[in-house]
């Protein structure tokens, strides 16, 4: 998560490009938590 945060944090919210992040996740660990973490650490909208 730290490496992903370091890459995404400096990018502006109005970046004229799509950023796709593909992660393998444990089915017991809901993706909603990842979205919340990324929303706090980056200005780019997460969905």
C-alpha cells in the first residue's frame, strides 16, 4: 500500500488520464477498504 500511495499521491485530481490499478486481493478483505484508503491518500477520484 505504501508504494501505491507514493505513486498516486502526487498526481493531481484533474489528471487528464486514466490510472488503472489491478491488485490481487484476498476475498475475505473487501475492496471497499482499499477504496477508502486510496481516497484518503490521493486526490484522484477512486471508483
